[in-house]
C-alpha cells in the first residue's frame, strides 16, 4: 500500500486492539527493547517494552510490524508470529521458525528515540 495509506491502516489495526511494532533493538538475534503503539483512551500510545513484556502480554488481536519499502514510497503491516523454540519464545514476520527475533527490519529503538529527541528540540535563532 502507498505510504499515505499506512496511518489509516494503523488506525484500523489499533481500533481492533492490535499492537504495532515500529522499532526493535535486536542483539545477537534477541529483541532487547521493542517500540510499540497500542490504543488507550481513544489515542495511539507509544511505549518501549522488553521482549518478556511482549511475550507475557501478546494480544489475541495480533501484533503487526511496520515494514516500509527502501524507497519510502510504500509499506505494509506484517503480522508478527510468536513461537516457542528450544530455549526461548521468538518473534518473526517471515513465516519461518528460525530461532532469532525478526520484526520486518524496523529501525532500532535507539534510532527512533534520537528522532523523537530531535522533534522536541527548542531552537534559538541566531
């Protein structure tokens, strides 16, 4: 779908109770921090959670990772599947059972935090 259609699709998913993943810090194949959006009080709310938080609170309505094309002109929400491996629970969007976490190549949470910090800068004009 075209990038200008993504916010409307996000709204539809959030209104069903789904959670959206927009960032993930993955170290050695294991998600450390995950940036999620969910609906609360009729708004989209962002939080940064741990892998354990997502495992324990995985919603029946689903989890979807925002996947944007390299050219930035299109994208989609890919459904995240959780499955049990030999030693841990894992998250993937590519339908494989590879035992490492994968969220459709969303950017790192640390990158997203930097962008948010830039957005809140108060500047002095010279």
